[in-house]
């Protein structure tokens, strides 16, 4: 007998009905290494920076920091926007810049310091965004503060903060002073570990100018020069475009070859390249259908465009927003196609897409540094309102547990093969729309053992008993193993399912909140097991429901 057979089947009538289905066979070969298990997932972002210092924001940041073995990077909009620091949907402010009656600058670091202190205290790192335009510097300052809410036109948020500076020298000096202040407050070594960037999606609606390309390039030149004057070893990059068309390619050419509009020299500092990639869910006969192929095809195109420049070989790449769709603050009441966000579909999508990001980077031969999950939390909103967030009212949603699983994976990625219905090329081309679901795995080994993330994903938001899976691990350098099996499904690591069983209360009791908080944590499918290894391999059997995710951790 060449393997030990371990049964890990779920109980329930739906499983019994599918128990005769043939098992999907997956093999993990520890001898076939594929590359580092870089923590590309340990990057998060959100529009509303003032949530950072609020009750639920601090709680969630602590949880995100705790789940990762490496420092987590955080990207937030509105770090330079004028205002009193009051949080609102798609809005935030720090009021770091004003002018007196004579037009002389007044710098105020109070709010930005509280935000960055919150990160640094948790050993997190800012992906510090130079944006948006302070009211006193905007070429078109009024109207400035927007009052957008879900259901209104998205373009309504683009007010005075979305315009270029009326005085480039004053604007550059503000950036210089901000970076210099950061070094004084946190130390040179700390700030050297950050990343600095300019603006957000300048090719979309976020930058309003007659010629957004040339204006952004000028802004970038001045901003990068200011950052480097304050700290020559600082890391600066961009352009965080919404699309991968001419704007993105022209920016790369400008940074490499064209005259710098701030210094007159050739080129501009470019320590990393960043772009955004989103999917496109929709309703089909009243059921949500995800658009993972749109998401991954954009990533593939971005990597391809960067790889076309020999000068950019091995440059770090950050997918500055990498999500199933575009508007985190658009809940499912106004956007019913976003109903996937509360349950396990968001979890399985996240597992399947992050695993494919590693694959695409391997295939294109690029240096993927991070992929920012643009989801955080929204204070004082209804429970499970369908925002793209990681927690609701301080209770973790199922998707956060995927990141807890990923936080247990380290070392070297190893090959997964077997009865795989969709390889990465197929998912990019067609998505997961056929009858068979996407059952696949991401595996990594370290000195202490092997971790295997297994998912059962389909674009269509249907949950059923899924399929039996036979998972064989080969090349195990030990005679005995301890197995921990973690699961996200309808009955594990799922606060949303528990909340629905409670009757979907909008004013849950203290006891109910405590139960929801417990349900939001990552749980094991069963008690830990001890396994004997025969001829360097074991085979594990599990029933994996549709839209479920498992993490199997085998410790030597």
C-alpha cells in the first residue's frame, strides 16, 4: 500500500446525494519547486483613511497585521485632501495644507500622523499615496467636498480635489515637507521601507485636466523629485492606472526616455510599476455571475506590457487594486450584482484569483511584489450591507479567513497537477462558466511542513455539495505528520451564515455579537490528526462544497 487514506468528509444530506461522484484527483509534488511563496496578498487598501483611527478600523487593522508573518502594506486615498477628518463613503481628509491670508503655507501633520501611527504601531507599512489635491492648491477648488452616497452617479465624487495644482512649486514643497516630516517622526530606516506613489487612476475620472496624460506626467516628475530630495533612498512609483491602454504605456516611456518636466533631465525615478485590475460581475437571470476572466486578463496584459521593456526587467510590480469589481462602497441594495460579497463566493474567488496571479507572474517572468485587495471596513453601516469589506460592524466576514489561510503559507511554492478542469490560460480566456467547477490548489513547503490551499470555485453564485477530492502529497521527507484542516464553507468560518440563521438582525444583542465574532474566525473542519507516511506520500480525501476553501497544513 503506497499511501494512507484519510477521510475528511462533511456530513449532510446534500453530501450523501453526491457521494457517488468520482473524486477530483490532485497531486502535490514537493520535489518540483515553482518559486517563492511571496506574500503578494499582504496588501490592502481603502478610500476612507479616517476609518483607520476609528474603533472598528483599529480592530480590523490589528487582525490583518496579526494574520501575516510579514509586514502588511496599506494603501489609502485622500491622505492630502482638505477637511476636518470626518469620515464618509468615498471620502476622507487630513487637512495637511492650508495658506494664510498672504498665501504662505501652513502645514498640519496631526491627522496624517494619527493614521500612520496606527499602521506603524502594528508594524504595517504605508503604500503612501500623494493625493489628493488640497483645496488651497487646486486649480479648480470649488466645489470641494462631495456628498456622494450609493446609488448616485460615481462621477459626482470628482470635485475640487481631483484637479492639478495651481502652483507646482508649492505643491512640490508640500510633498518634500511631508516626506521630511515622516523621516523625522519615524526614522530613515522605517520610511525607506515604505512605497510612495502619485494619485489614483489618472487615466480614469480621478484627474480632471485638459490633457490628463501630460498633466499627470508633470505631476509625477515634480512629486518624484520632491520625494527623492527629502529622502534619496525612498521608493517612488506609479502610475496606478485604471486601464492598460496608451496612457499606461506612454507613462512607462516618459519615465524611461522623455524629458523630466521638473529637473530637465532624461527620465523620472521609477522604483516600481503599478496598475489596477478588476473583474466584472453581473446578474444573469437573477443570479450573480462573476467576471474573473476580465480581472486576470488585465493582469496578464499589464505584466506583458511591462515585460516588453528590457529596462524594466525585474522591476517590482504592484497591482494597486486587484478585485472582483470596482466600487467597494456600492452595496448590494443599489448594486445587486455585488451580493457575492458577504458569503463564500468572495472567498473562493479570492483564493482562485490570487493563486492565478502567481501563475501569470511566473509565465510572464515578472517580479510581482504585491496585489492590493481594495477592501477594508465601513463604520456605522448596516450589518452585512454588501459592501466590499473584510468585516462588518467589527465582525469578520468569510473572505478575511482566506487571508488567514494564506498567512500560514510560506517557503517555496510547489507543483500541483492532476484532474484540473481549468488551467490559468483557460480561466483568463473563458472564466469558469462551464458545468465543471474550478477545483484546484496552491501549495507551498517550508522547513516545518507543507500547506495546501484548495478551492472549489465557479463564476455563478450557486452553492451545492460540491465534489469529493483526493489530494495526494508526494516527496514528504518525514515518517509522521500532524494534519490541521481549516475550512471556509456554509458551516465553518462563516459569520454571514450564522447571522442569517439568527434572522438577519440589524440590532443584534451582546450575546449575538459575541457569537458572530466567534463565527468570523478561521475554524478547523475536524480535530488535528496524526498520519503515518508510506513511501514518502499520503493521500487525503475530503468533500469540498462548491464555493468552499480548505487549507490543509501538514507539519513534519
